[in-house]
């Protein structure tokens, strides 16, 4: 493979983007986002390109997220590099969301965080038996960005809130049932899918329909009533109380998971999703998340979460405040406040 972290080419009417940073599970950095953006802009008005395909090199995963170590190091200072990364990444997410040509993402393996941001906007989102989807940001003091404020509250019922707060990991049967991914295609058919797409570049949906299989029963289906009932509240405290009052093994297991997450992150995330549900454009969502991102990465909880989970790997973060009662509404309000004139996020023209 080439040394380039993103490979781009046009082949038989398909603009191909291949993530090529396998040792890092294709975690996104600014250069990768810029390379993808440049390709998409070049192909947008190119009549030779009828659709776009995003896939990855190797078999370990599609994309595990963003370059968290860089973001944390920047956040420990003035966060300027982190904000620059978010600006570019979110413009890429928005460009994909508004793209005039069909985009296919083959999500074969791990897809988390930033990987969700470059697959959820695609028209055709193909999962395999190796797919594992999660938005685990509350466990590192962050929040589900890259459009999570748009996509998650638009999942059925309260499943998006449950996924965002707990960081639950889903396999393909659940992701397809919830509409996170549009098709399940066994991994041994992926090469056939790519070949068919190159033969019929304007019809990715029909190609995926033809090669799709049944992923099997969705485990979360049996939990939908409980999820929708217990995660429907407007405060994290009310969700905690409902889970405790329910008392079932499943509810208490969710409560135990939530108690390991950053209290600040959970409150930010719940508000992000409730606001996101009311917004009418993806660009508004990205502007909100850009405000949050530049501030949250400088917070104690993000720095501590990255230390505990990614650097030292002791998985014992010391959150501050340690409990929900210490996270004030005023503190959360401050994270959502609009930025000064000229500093707000804007989409590409």
C-alpha cells in the first residue's frame, strides 16, 4: 500500500476514497479530512464521477474515530489545533451530508466517533458481520460530535439517547434494524459489491439491495420499550432515577454503566441531542458541536478521560465534578454559548 493515509482515484465512474491508516484503525487527522474534502470537491461537478465509494485498507476496522491524542494535547494548551481539526472535519461531514451524488460507505469492522461522521451522511451504508458501531465519547469526557446531535435523536424512539449516554456497542443486526446502516452484506460478498458498483456506478442502492442478506434478529428489539420509557427524560438525573426505580437487571446494568461516565459529558450530551432534535439543518448542528468541541477539549474531564482510557489505560478516570449534582446548569449553558463574531463554524461555500 502507498504511504498516503487516504487513497483517492476515479475508477469506472466511481470516485474511490480508501482510508489507509490501518495501524491506527484509520483514526482521522486533519490531513486525512483535507484529502477527502479535496477529492469530493473535485468530483462534485465532474461528469465522469457518478457516485462515490468510501472504504478502508485492511480488515481491522473502518475508522475508530479521530486523532484523540492530538486533540487532547492541543486541549491542554489553547486548543487551536483541535479547533482547526474540528473545523475541517465538520466541513467534511457537512459536505458529505449535502453531496449531490450518491455516496456508499462500506463499514466493515469498527466504526466509532469520527468514523460515524464519514459514514452516516452516506446514502448507502453497508455493515458486515464484523461491524461494531459505538459512540463512546461520554467515557472520555467528550460528547458524540461529527453530527451526532443530528443523527442520534433521529433514530427510533430514545435509542439515540441510550447509545449516546451509555456508549453501547452494536453489531449489524441492531444497526440495520435502527437505520444506522442501510444494508447488511456478508464480508465475503464485499468484493463482489465493489465490482458490481464499478459496473453500475450510478446505482449503488440497487447494487446493495441485490447483494444484501438478512443480518438476523436484533438483540435491542426486546429492549426498545424499556429504552424509550427510561431514556425519555429531560435531565440525566431523571434518567438515573427512572433506571433505579425500574429495578430490572437490564435497567440496573445501564445505571451501573452510566455511573462510570463523565457527569459533565452526560449532561452536555443529553442537551446536545435534545437541541439537535429541534434543529432544521445539519449545518446548525455542526455549528453547535463546534462551539462545544473547542470548549470541552480544554475541560478537566476530557483531559482526564483521555489519560485514563487512552494514555495510561487504567480505566479509572477521576471526574470533576464527580457527581451529577456538581454539574450546574450555568456551567453547561456556558459550553453552548455562541462564539464571538467571526469565530463560528461555517460550511464550505
